[in-house]
C-alpha cells in the first residue's frame, strides 16, 4: 500500500495543479482580472497591476495606498481606519506570499496518484480528490467571492444585482 511508511522517509502528498487540470500563472491572472471586473468593490476604482521588481513594488504600493488613505475626502476617521486595516492586511499577505509568487516551483503529485489508484470505488466517491476535470473557473469564482465576503466584507447580493443590471 502506498500510504504505509516504507522507510524513515516521510511521503509528501502535493495536491497541485498538474497535467490533470493545469492552471498556469497567466490563466490565474486572467481569471483574477475577469472576476475583478465582475465583482467590483464598492470603494475601489483600481485594477490589478503587476510589478516584478520587489523594491519598486513596495515603494509604489506603499505610496499609492498611503496617499489614497490620506486623500480620502468626505469620509470619517472610521472609514479611513477600515481602509488602512485592509491595506495593512494586503501588505502583510503580499510580504508573506511574495517569495512563493515570484519564483518558479516544480512539484510532483506521484504519491497522490499512487494513493488515488489504490482506493476502491467507494473510497474514491467518499474522498474525491482526483484533479482530472477540475473546474478552475468555478473554483476561482468561489475563491474571489470568499475574499470579497470575508476579507473586504462586501455584500455579494448587491454585487450580483449590479452585475445583472450591466448585462
């Protein structure tokens, strides 16, 4: 059985985009751009901009975000604090995942395939982790909705009504 420890070496199970359901960085960014147009934030007029140079990125994002908070006219201090918290979360996230996002990584999912092929039909239905035919656009749509709902506290019902009105 592939799941039993055969030696002191620990088996690694990478659950990744692969030949079974490829997702490239370009496809991910294209989907992100489409979803940013589909679900627009209430208080945002910006689009996604990618800057590969880390120093330039940090300078531009800090400058733009600091200025936008400082220049918010007609809003109270609570709104400014909320925007500042969102930007701080953004910067923390970018600093955390930046290393992984700008480098190229090669993974294999051979152990996942071996485990999948050793499962019986009942277990395959119960633990459906086969990536073949995985619907990335559907998954990414839910991913973006989750970010908007739980990170930005947006009301998706209002966003979806606005989108239907545009059609």
